[in-house]
C-alpha cells in the first residue's frame, strides 16, 4: 500500500489504475484496485491487482516523488533521499508483499478456487522515484518498478511466463469475484494489516506531495499487441523449469553409483595421499626375493645420491621403496612423494636381480 493515511486519492494511484486499464485490452487481464482483503488467516491491503491466465499479480504502490531509494532485499528498512536533501526511511516493501500473496491464495482457496504459489506474484510500483541504486537480486529487481515500467512487467509476464497459463476464463471470473467478495466484507480499519501505515511512511508521502511538479499521469500512447508464446511454449518452459533440477540430481546419482564417478573420486583422494610405509610386492615364493631385498640398502643410497635434494626431502619413506618386477625382468624400486605444487609423483630406480643399476632414477 502507498505509505500514507489516505493514499487511495493520490495521483500516483489514479495513474496506475489508468495505466492498467489501458493495458488490460492489450494483455487481456481484469484489473482490480483498492482491495482491503479480509480473511480468517489475516488481512492485507492491495492497491492494485490483475487477474489473467497466469493467476493474480498484486501491486503495492509507494509514493516518494522523485526521491532516490537505497537498500537491499534483505534490509529491514530502505533509505529515501529527496531532491531538497531531506532523508527518511521506509519499511522494506518486499516483506509485506509475501503476506499479501498469502492472503490472496487463502481467499482463492476459501472460494473453492485454490491456486499455488506459482500463480500469485507481486510487485512494488513507485511513482517516479529513482530505484536504480537499490541493491536487489535478479528476481527481486523485476519486482520493484516505476509506473513507466508497468508495461515491461506485463510483457515479461507473457514472454517468460511463471506457469503454464492454464487458468481458463471461468476460473478467472471466479477469482475476480472471490477477491471482490473478500474486499466487500473488509472494514475501514486496517491497523492489523502488514501494510498498516507508520508515522515515518506518512511523513515520506507528505514530503513527496508538497514538492512542486511531482504529479504523474498515465501515458496515452498506443502500443502494439504483445507477441505471445503459444500454450505449448508456456508448457514447455514451465516443465523444463520444474524438471531440470530433478534431471541433474538423477544424473549425478547415476554418475556417482554407476558411471564411475565414485571410482574417480576415490582415485583422486588416493592419489593425493602419500603412505608412510609401502609393503614390498615381492613374494616369499619368489626364489630371488631375498636377493632383491638385500639390494635395497644400495638402491636407497643410489636414490639419495642421484635424486634432487627437494625430491629426497619430500619422500616420506626413503628406506622402504615399493619393489616390483617389470615385464622385462628388471627390478623396479619406486618412491611416491608430493612436490611443492601438491602434485603426487613417483621416483624410480631400475636394477637387475643382482642389484646392478640399469637406469638412473627417474620421475
């Protein structure tokens, strides 16, 4: 609601009502204004709303003249700086919109025309304020607009529909009647409403109204009819937005359990770990085992001599190399270590069974 004690008569509200009436024939919606909704779950004052095939779009009007607004979607209050240097604050209007959306859904449900959250959206409309300095995320930035941006909001609603747009004319009429009926049972007392006016908000409005030249009129420009997507396009977009997260989760599950993902993770973790001690791979059944093991001290000495100092320092188990027999019959002594860049490497020395060095140490 516009932050004042009697904002329904403000020119900004009249301008928004006129603009919505002009755009109703273009986009095919039913406009509503000045709703004081009362439900057993609570109450909310809705300055303007439209009902179309996508559900209900609620508008809250705020009048701050040509002031500059600063704040974020998480701030409890926003700062309002006027042209003459005056500064005030107002309650973050996005907070109250959540309640307005809930009351609209509750009213619809009570009338037997339940609609879920995707079918009830909301936006804040400022008369002619500068909103570019608000620190809002992509979603909330589309919900805070000026009167001049109303048509853009409605065009986006058709081009990037929030749902399949499957509310038929009968249900639309029922929703309109339900909202009007809920408004008819409301009283003039809105003190319990989340849009109830505080003194700071009233002062903001009074300051804005007394500044010269701050009066907004609805544009009379003729616009072309929007290029709507087909129903199939709406349905495909809606289905994709709902199923894509599930498909990605299912793929990740398959990849980890059946696509080799777990093996890759284990191999990566194993490759980052350098064991403190490696067991010899030479078996006792090998008649040359003892001779190969007897060569270890000489091979270790050769490794310490030939390997770079930084490699020797990085090897955690220099006296216990891994020992394997190559396909060509050579004995391979190897040590794993991690270099200064965190990369796991292997240093090897090849010998004959008798211990003769066949090749210098290599990484």
